[in-house]
């Protein structure tokens, strides 16, 4: 809004893309996490398992972080419980001992299948609230934003 100051109460939220997206993201994450609670996974952990289950082979931490658009330390934080619980196997690469590769275990694949039923419930409930067509447009828009490389760097001063 022209002439608006960033400190104007209420208006900042209306015009700030980051604030609106983060608030929506937190609300949706809370919703999916509460739906997934019976299987003991959080939505971030399900996303990790989904990538590993669908992968043609092991994924490095760097590759998985890039796919999920998450920094490596946050990914490590979310992977630890999956490794501890036997859902993910983390192995040192035979080609480069500084790199680790992850795969979903048989137990992890079973947990993923269990979580899919709960995820589908959350997905259906979300689309009932938002509308299927609107949800599809939202996913397409957000996916395109997630892959905008120009948003990962700051402009030269």
C-alpha cells in the first residue's frame, strides 16, 4: 500500500507476503501435525519419509535438504528421531566418507503407509474447508515460489 509505514498496526500483516505465508504455514502445519499424531510423526518427518520412500536410491543430506527446501541443520534435527526409531538408516558414503546417505528402512516404509491414511484424512478435510480447485491452485503457486532461485539471495547493495 503506498504511503504505508511498516509499523502501522494491522496493515503490515495485510501487505507482507512473508508474514501471511508463515502464519498460514503454521496453521496448516498444526492441523496436519494434530491429524498425524496417532502415528507419532510430524508433518516434517512424513515429508522426509515420503521423499526417501519414493527415491530410486539413497539420498544425501544435502540432496534431501535441497529437495525439501530446508537447511541442513533443521533437516538433521528432524531426521534424528527417524533414525533413533529405526525408520531411516543413515550411512556414510562409500565414495566420500564426509557424506552421509539416507534410506527408508522396512519399518520406515510401514510407518509411512500407516501415516498415509491419516495424511489422506487431513488432506480431505483441508480441501473440504478450502475447496479442491483452490487447494490445487495454492499448491501449484506455492511450489513455483519454492523453486524461485532468485529468492535465495539478497540483491547487491
